[in-house]
């Protein structure tokens, strides 16, 4: 399996372990002539709220040698997808899935923290080896 | 000259023809452990205002087959660079340089127009063959 697919699969397995139902892989959005693809869509019934939670997840591996280059791409995708969801399916919340080692290093930098806060990027921290979701950061 | 450098040079020549002084190529910004590079910095004395205008320009060629992929990267770079400039040099205005044929096609799509408006992306439209700046869109 290619490295990128391993990370994709790790997030998918992590969501399944937490009782999410994967409803699209990938989630395709079309706005007139522009087609976008978010990695995953998932849903879960929250019993306490008697409501269904709908999410979309863009999965990043941060495998390139330059974390900032990976972050440019991740931020652009996240903000374009969030806007596209607002235009097409506004009850679905978008998350950016980030491997735990990248979260504990590059995402602790002052600039990265400012960018995540300023652009209100919701993060899903995952362990690519254990295939589990570690934390949701809203 | 590589295709990417041709586009870079076209914007640079276009700015020089309009009496801009190129002050950095590239413009390096460092915020603690994170290093960013914007393609160009330029300055110009605006006589009527007796003031100096300072800009930074990120130059995109949109040469890939997928315009939306290029746009994800462009948007991520633009928004990260704008934030980094706000943190380090807030009197410098950032522009995204887009070739005129891409502006007249992909940038007329409903989604692209929404994204440019929503994220307040300032555009500089250039002709890569004639090496001139066609329009500034604020």
C-alpha cells in the first residue's frame, strides 16, 4: 500500500473504531464547473443530543521534507473545501486530519498556531501506526 | 529558462515597466522556527500621495492540468503569507499574480469567484507573453 494510502486508511479505521459510519470515500462536491474531492465523509448518531453529526475529513500525511509546503496545500484545501461545503451542504463540519508527530512538532510553532487560530482550522489528531483518533480540536 | 521562471520573469518585467523597484527576489520571512518565501517584493513612490507603496507578489503560472489543485496551493500560500506579513511587516500588501488566460477561464467560475471574494484575495493579472501587468484587483 502506498504511504499516502496507509495514512488514509489509518484515519478511516480510527473513525470506524469510534463508531463513525463512513458515507463517502471520497466526498465529491461539484459547484457548476468546479469539482472538488474531500477524502472522507462520515456520520454518527449522538444519542445524548438525539442528533446526527456529519463530518468531512481531509487527511494529510505531512510526508514531504518541507512541512510548510505541506501546510500551504493543507490550508488551501481546507479553506476551499469548507467554503464549498457552506455552499452545498452547510450542516457538515470539516476537519483536517494531522498525524500526531506533526501535531507535536510543526503545529506547535508560533506561526502554525496563529494560522490555525486565525483561519479557525478544526483539527483531528491521529496516530498512523495504532490507527486511532487521538483528539478533536475545534 | 524553465516555464516557471518565464512566468516569474514576466511579472518582474511587468512591474519594472510600471516603475516599480524590485526590493527582494524572493522575500524571506522568518517567524521563529518557520521560514516562508514570497516570490517578489517591490516598492514605488506614489507622487500624488507623497507616500511609498510596498507590495509582495506571489506568482502563479497555473501550468498544471488541474486548475483547482493549483488554486488550493495558491490560496494556501496567499493566506499564510498574508498572515506572516501581518505579523512581521504590516504595511506591505500582498498580491497573487495570475496569468490572464487563467483569470479569464478558471477565475470566472462561480466557486473561484466566491473564494476570491470570501478570502479577500488581491489579484494582479499579467500577460506572460507581453510581460505586462494588465490589471490590479483589490
